[in-house]
């Protein structure tokens, strides 16, 4: 991974929770680079964030000055994964990992719809929809793991963006 002397440092602004910031934290940690957590007072700080949302990643140049600010969890994850070699350089192989992360979000959205249901009829329909998409997702993960052999990884034999995002998915689900 990265050498701490030649790399920028980062500030991750997010709530003091697992949620959408967890994969970002794990990517920063896996890259072995300097970063700090920042928990803005919410909702007071909402207008001061890009698009009024969290997470926000602030990249500081080697002299410590803010250099680059991005938001949206998936965008931040992919930026860090590409920057620190946790996504393959081959665009097709990278797209397969990114696709898996996006499919994971489909499961999250289906679960969210179920958990926010009010009527029993709506709850039943949304639960069935969630279970269907979740079962397909588990089948896909199982096939990817089997096709990759006995590495214990989703792709290749070393830690990847997909491994981190799927781990975080299950951590959040539990």
C-alpha cells in the first residue's frame, strides 16, 4: 500500500456511526495512510457540506493544506480504491468489483423500503421483494467465491475493494 511520507492525509467527515462511512474508513486503514475522523454537529453543519450530505472526504496535500474535497460514499470509495491499488488497473476487472458494490446497494435500498413500510400489506410486499433480491445477491457472491477458488477473497488472492465493501455490507446488515 502507500508510504505515509509521500502521500496526502485525509479527513473523513461522517456521523459517529457505521453506515456509509465504514467502507471508507476501512479503505483508508487498508491503504495504511494517515487519516482522521471528524463528526460535524448535525444538522447545523449541513449547509457547509457539499450537497448538504455526508460522508465528505478532504484530502490534504503533503504540506497539510486542504487540496481536494469529494462526497458521496461510492465515489469516495472508488477514488480511494483506485488511488491505493485496491481496484485492478484493468477496467473490465475493476468494473466487475464496482458492479458488485452497486448490486449490494440495491439490496440496501430494498431493505430500507421494507423497514420503512407502514401498512402490513406494504410490509409483506416489500419483504418479499427484499428477500428475492437478497437471495439473488447471496447466490451471486457464492458463485464469485467458488469461481475464485480457495483464496478467501472475492477477486484474486489479495485484499480488494470488493472484499472491503462486502464485509461492510454484512457488518451493517447485522
